[in-house]
C-alpha cells in the first residue's frame, strides 16, 4: 500500500478532475485533496523505508523478474516525499494564479497526471516501466506547456518536445538493446546479469545511450538549451513544478542506473564522461544566467547550472560525493520551486518579469524581499542555508579525490550564481521603480495569502535543512550507502538467492 498510494492518488485525482470538467470549484478541491494525499503518502512511505529498509511490491502477485515491480529505497522515498511537497505547494499557489481559461483547458487533470508519472518513475523497479512513466510525464508536461496556446508557449513547447522525443527514442533504443543482450528488464536482475556479462564493450555502448537519453531529460550539457527556451513561457505555477521536478527525474534515472546497473567501467562512464558533462553543465548554465535580464530566464539557466553539481557528485562515485549529490537534489527542488513561485508574486506587483521594469519591492513589499533572500542565498551557497551544505559536501568530496578542475569550476559557479541573485535583488527590490513601470498592486491582492503560504513554508524548509544539516547529511550518507551497495537492492527485489544466481 505504501508503494502504490503515491502513484494511485494523483492518478485518481487526474481521472476525477477530468470527470468534473464542468465544475471548476470541484476540480480545485480535488486538486488540494490530491496534493495533501500525495504529501501524506510520501511521508508515510519515507517513514516506512527509514524504519524497515527497502520496500518491494509485486503487481498482480507476479514475483520479480517476471512481473511489474515497485521498489522504494531511501533515494526513491526522498524523491516521492519532495514530490508531495512540491505538488501541494503548487496546488495551493494555483488557486490564486491559474486563470479560468487555463483551468477550462484541463490544467488540473494534466497536473496530477504529470505528478503520477513523476512518482511512478521514482518507484518503478523495471527499466521499461521507467520509460512508460517518462512518457506519461512527457505527454502531461507538454499539455501543460501549451496550455492557453500563446505564441511564446508554442515556440518553447516545440523545442521542449523535440529534444524530449529524441531522448525518448534513444531511451527506447537502449532498452531494446539491453533486453536483447540480457533477456530481462528488471533492474535488479539486470544488475546481476550485466555484472557477469561477457561483452563489456557492448554494455558500455548501451550505457552511453542511456546516459545521453537521461542527460537530455536532465538538461545536461550539451543538449540543455530546450530548458531555458521553454520553462519561462507557461504560467508561473507550471514553471515552478517543472523547475522543481522534471529535470530531477532525469537526474534520478542517472543515479539509479549508474549506481545499480552500469558500474562495470566507472573509469570511463563516471570519472570521464559524467564528470565532463557535469563540469560543462555547471559552467554553461551559470554563464547563460549571467547574461539574462528576465527573472524566469535567469532562474531557468540556473536549473541547468545546478544540475551540474548533482552530476559531478555521481561522477566522483564516492560515499561523500553521492551523499552530496543526493543532498543537492532535494535542496534544489525546494529552493528552485520557491524561487519560481516568488517570481510569480513579483509579476503580480508590476506585471512583468523584466528586471528593467521592476523596482522598489524592498520598500513596498519587505516580506517578499525577505522571502526572496532565503532561497536566493541558499542557491548561491551562503551559510547557514541548505545550499551551502550541499555545495560544501560535493566540493569536499572533490578535494578528497583530487578533482581540482571540478572544485575550481564549482567555486566559480557559486560566485557567478551569487552575482545573478544579487542582480535580481538590486534590480527588482533595491532600485526605485521606473517611471514607466506599472503601479504597485500586490499588497491589495485579495489572494495574496494563497500566494505567500507555500512560499513561506518552502522558505522555512530551506532554513530547516540548513540549520538541521547534520541530520540531513546523515540521511544522505545512508542513501549513498544503499546506492553504493547494490546487493541490498538486488536481494530485496529478487530474494537472497538473487545475489547468488
């Protein structure tokens, strides 16, 4: 039950909101109930995994590797939990920001279908079903991106869907080759059979196909340009859930398959290819952000740059580095979602995301200024916020391994991230409001409490992760220990005999 609920709840909500197409208020209530249910299910799943270890459920009572298997280790449970946090935050925020037009076009069914796809990707134990959940997520996210049919949305969606379809094609090709080689698609069974394989060259080629496919979905270098070209185009609630979750599904997939299945040639796949991909992702993303002058485009490029830190954590492939990468993932989901939600509030004050048309928010909206500084400084890695400990852990792992190029680039990217956040602060909050800008209207907004509630909660979580960093680092180290010891995962899925087959 703990494994099924995070998928079942948003899937049911998607069906019910679709059935209630004509009743807008009913859809809104169902959306809130689903978001709350997903969060509760995530908390329950995390508590069960934390206390009992890896959980496994066999759909239709078909045991692995023959049937569909759901598996939750600490990484899966953490990802489902933060999915619930983001889902509920965006559901509340949407009540104040989503127009009747967007709601009439199916916003709520698409949102919850996408959340079901995200949760399914985190919990599946079968690599073909990972592809299926990716496609469910892609179809729903594409629908959300074009919702309303504005020209900018259609242009962004074209780039988004083209690159993601290429990724899906590569993914499916890799799955076919993998099945032809190993005769199984259960990830635990694959880990056994590839570990005993006789054609390491072919396995490495297949691994590279998966790396490119998941790298595109994670917006990693060099095929990342679809993200900053598209994430700033839909309504801000949609941008926020995209920024928080979608690329992290690609990162999660990389962590899963390159710690469980493809660990035969880590010198090439991890230390060379993934490391280069992570370094260039950090650098190109932050340089793109430094050149922008529109809030959501700056934040979109910073999604790319921060993905690089997660990739180098996996590339180093040590307990501390993996722990830093895991810490970075859940910290970034919360911080980046919050920054996009805050950008939506900034828009409601002056009707623009262009920094040249913003100003005066520090004096006119001091609470908003304070709430912006928490995730912004966390993203830049300022202590004692969560981002500092995430960066510190990854960089320390790099120092211990002598990865000096990575360490130098990571420090430089941190400084340039701080520059971008200070630029937003100076232009939108500190400088006077330009004469041609629209007048202040945010404080008289009757729905401002719905806007501020999720922002306050997410900011509090950022502070909690930073001030309670010891507990979260310990959790990340436990997660890393599970990932670096695949026998525990294999035995949980296949039983004790699986490790000897």
